[in-house]
C-alpha cells in the first residue's frame, strides 16, 4: 500500500497494528480508516461497532488482494472508504 501510495504521489501514513491494539488506535485518533486482514475477519462485527462510534470507516481486506499483496487494490479500497477517488 505504501509503495502504491508513493507511486500515486500520495503522502499517506499507512501502518499495521495488532488486533489487540485496535482500541488504543481508535481511542487516540490514529486512524482515518481501518482495514482488517482476512485472517481476523471474524472480528468484523465487534470492530465495526467501535469504528462506527469513532466515526471511522472500516472493512475487511479482500482475501485475494491480501494474499497477492496487491497494495494498489487495497489502497483503492481505503480511498473509496474515505471518499477519495
């Protein structure tokens, strides 16, 4: 994602964190969008309640994009969530 953003001339801060750190990241306003890896998709319901409360869009990363490390597609999904096109 970072390489795809750089290639597109976008200066985004993109980072990964553990599932156990989601509450901390939301509490401190460190995220504009939250994307879960497909391996933790089972957490989507609980996390969605938290992101809705924080006003942050969220989704689960497409399994194929994740597996193929297709940062361009994952970045496009994040931008769609943010309304950036």
